[in-house]
C-alpha cells in the first residue's frame, strides 16, 4: 500500500484486468495535447517522479479505472506532491495501465448501469 497526498492506493489496482463488459459501468476519456499524434507519457504512479511505463498518443480513447476504495461509482485519481491531479487509466487494446495527468485528458464520460 502507498499513501499519496491523502489517498491510500493499492499497487494491485494497476495490475492488468480484463476489459469491462459493455453491460457494466465504465468511464472513458480521450488523451489530449497541442499536437495530434504526439506522445503522452504513461506513469507507474501519480506524478512525474514515477517511472515511465510507455505512452499513448493524442487522440487515443482510454478507460478510466474505477476506484476500488469508493462505494459509489467513481474513478481512480490522486494528487501528486505539486497538487496536480492524476487519473489511473487503461488502454482497451493492449490492457496497459498507468497514470496520466489531468491536463492530458478530455472530460470523462461514464456509461452503463
């Protein structure tokens, strides 16, 4: 377990999980940036001091991971040491999971029950 800016996070949360079935509730967003097709770093934790795990491209649609600590439908988020908000995300095609900063995602849309 790791305490990050007041959020208790389980490292197991970012272990690969099966893609959500269409009948389940899920949230998604699009990676955004100034240049179409440019790279957005995927981090192992919520902050630039965490290791890069790979990258997505501006325009990629990704799922926002659910928050396992929440009783209500909510998504995984945390603040870094500078106060920036980060979201836990998953790439539907590859199943890769990690963290991206709020300013690199569009508004989050949720679907399902």
